C-alpha cells in the first residue's frame, strides 16, 4: 500500500507540474492585463491603475481552472521608476496555486514619445495538492485526506518599449526553476524526481494603434509564448476602440479558443471588460466555453505625488 501511495503522490506532483507547465495564467484580455504579464509595464502610464480579473475556464467541466487576480501599479515620475503588486490564485481540480508579488521598474526616455523600461517582480508562491479530491482505482487506506503544500520563491524579468502608436516587450517567468518533487511521507520514505521542476518560459508581446477616422482606433495585439513543456503558442487579437470609451474585439489562441470581447470606460476612470472564449480544442464537446471578467479603476496623476 505504501508503494501505491508513493505512486499516487508522484503522479499527482507530475500532474501539477504539467497543469502549470505554462505558469503565467492565460488571459483573453491580456492587452488590458498587461502588468500581470510583464513587470516592466509598472509605471508606464500617467495614472495609478488597480484592477481585478476573474477567469472561469472550460465551463461545464468539473474541476476546471478558475483564476482570480488583483493588481495595482503606478509611477514615481521624478525618479523614472514604476512600482506595483499582484495577488492571484489559480485552482485546477485538486491543485491550487496562490502567489503574492511586488514589482519594480526603471524607465529610460529614448525620445519625447518613447520609453524603454526594465522590470522585475519577486514573490512567493504556494502550490497545494488536496488529496481528499483524488479519485483512485482502488481503496488506498494510506492516502490521508490532507493538503500537501510547496512554498517557493519566484521571480519574473521583463523589458518593455512604449511609443505613441506601438508597444513591445519580452518577459521571462519562473526564473528560479523551482522543484516540486520532494515530499516527506514518513521518517524513511521520500518521493524525489527531477521531472517536476518548473522551467522558465518566455513570451514576446507587441501591439500597434492605427488611428482611423471619426474617433476610432484599431489595436492589433500579438503574444508569442514558449515553454519547455508545451507547444509554441500564438495569441492574436484586435480591438476597435471608439473615443477611448467603448470597444469590441476578437481574439485567437492557437490550439485552444476564439475570443469575443467587449469593454467600456466610464469617464475614463472606471472600466469594465468581458470576454467569452469559444473552445475549438478537444474539450469543446464537454465545455461551454470560458468567461473572463475585468473591473478596474484609474486614479489621476496628482494622486501619485505622495
């Protein structure tokens, strides 16, 4: 029975590593949740920005991923610096992840309209496995209904360039390559395996603003993402924005879904956005798609002069 327990725990840890092999959470509205992706974006706006995001993935599938995040970032104009923080949770069946990060960025003015930023965030992640949710083929009396927890440090590095009509950046996540492979079962038994190390993944992000007539702006965006344990992934989207107030858009994520998006900004201070992902992968037979909701607030620049 102890061998069965060891196998179960090993498989579960491997599953956790696979489930989170691309550690950066997926957002259909990544162009609005950009700071959560790249810490170098901290302070690149002339206002303080706080927002909360909730993503219900693969509705209809039991134990499907549920991601919640809260972020805030602003600038220190006189010091050419940005600051921020992120709190998020991510659950997937018996697996969960909770993280807290602080971010710092430094800006260099390339010209009157273009800034280059370098940013880093550093934090702590708690990876958990709730064994009471396991479904086993046979009775496992040694499998106690308890939660196994792995607390690890984590960090992300990013570079970001922002101009009047375009932006671009590169970001590297999971810099510490943490391992989730050691569990102390009793005084004599351990589970150990190098396959469950969390590996660094890299993403390239870019976008452009095409200014049209009658107050409309077309904003195409692109994300190219690669991690050692997942296929190369492309995310492309385009938004049509009217007077920086109302917008609608379409998105595509390779191997996963097509997104329909809408948003509205009230008095350019409060903003709301919603996305619905239409799944076209093998999960489409069991899933009713994915919902993503975002609510945020912007504080004017004088608020930052503390």
